[in-house]
């Protein structure tokens, strides 16, 4: 009987040791830029197309990846991440105004986003390729809409008028969840008996989000998606 207990104890220790080698936790922080694509209409007595000049944005990310090693080459995991995303849209003003005066609008949006993807990795010794696919949800979003105008003879004398500030719900086909994919590559570095990770990724929304800013005499409906490039740093626990 003692031998059975001893054998069970050895098996328990072995399972724990194997699990520790196969299961990893990777906290990660990254910073990057966005390329924004948008389209839409502004509705009043007439329909106007939303003519966007594509703009760059900013994103910050903090995440925790739970990773399970299937073999020396492959691993699979689940990641929970928080994103702060800043977007800026600029479009020309199509209302009635003096031809000599140039007018344009700038839409600034700050969003807080939660992403939950499945993560697959293929490893080459210290380097690896990573792919992600999952759900995304914008938990809150604030916007400001300002009108900029200047006379053609005095282009540096710009007048800024605040049209509206507030919050907006951003939905995808009346759902609070969207989808995204991400691809990239990374490399592991060993320092001070710890494994650090550097990762460069490209992330793209699959769905368009609907953004509805408010303006007097106008109902704006603007759909957009983002393409993100990020550089991240993490540690393997």
C-alpha cells in the first residue's frame, strides 16, 4: 500500500512539472498606430456622402495570454486584452457657405475596447509566427466634433467652433460585439533567468462600426474600421 501511495505521489509531481512546462502566462504591453477607413452619409434635406481623408490614430494595449504548448513548434492560447484607441476623422463641409471660405470638420473619438482572441503560434527556436482571431467589444466611447474655417486669403487664421461633445454608442449590426484578426511575428530573449518577448503585429477589424455624432439639422451615420500596427513587450511566466 505504501508503494501505491508513493507511486501516486510521484505521478502527481510529474503531472505538475509537465503542466508547468506546458502552460505559460504572458503579460504584455504594446503601443502602436492606426490607419482609419470610414464611409457614410450625412442626412438633412439632402443626402451628402461622407468624404473622409484617412487619418492615423493611436492605440495602447495591455493583455494577458494563457498559452499551452502542444509541441516544441506549436502552442495554442486564449488572450484577454484592453485597448485604448484614439481616432481622428477629417471631412470637408458640404453645406452652404461663402466660396472664399474653406470649412472642414474633425471628429475625434476615444474608445475603450476589450478583445478576446484565440491565439496560435508556430515557433522557430527563439522566434515565432503568431495568429489571432476573436471577439472585440467597445465598452465605452466619447467624441468631440469641431468645425474649422479660414478665408482663402488668410489660411493661417483658423476659427474653431465646437459643434458637439458627448458619448456615442458604436454598434455592428445592432450587436455590441465585432470580430477581428491579427498576424505578426515575435522573438524571445533570455535575461536574468527570465524570458522576455518582443512582438510586432498587424490587427484589422473584420466588421465596420457605426458612429453617430450629433449636429444641428444633421443626422450623421458614419461607419469605420481600423487597421492597427503595434509593437509589444512582455514576459513569460
